[in-house]
C-alpha cells in the first residue's frame, strides 16, 4: 500500500488529545497503517470479515 505523503506527514506529528473524544487517542506510524486499519475490517478474535456488503454499509 502506498501511503500518500500528506498522510505520512500528518502521522509523523505528535498528536495531543485533550477533551476531544471524537478523534482516536493514538495514530499508527505510516508503516503500521495497514495493520491499524484491519481493526475496522475484521473481528479481532475470530478474524471474521465485518465490512458491509450492501450500499451504504461501512
């Protein structure tokens, strides 16, 4: 996967989270982005695909 340079630069900055609860509290290094995103695609214990299949699904 080729990570866009703008995203690599964003991930390189120290990101401070205070009272903003809508953002992740940690971001991955660009080298770990694929593994980080897997958590949104598969169920962690079983490995089952949890992505939606129908229009409008995540």
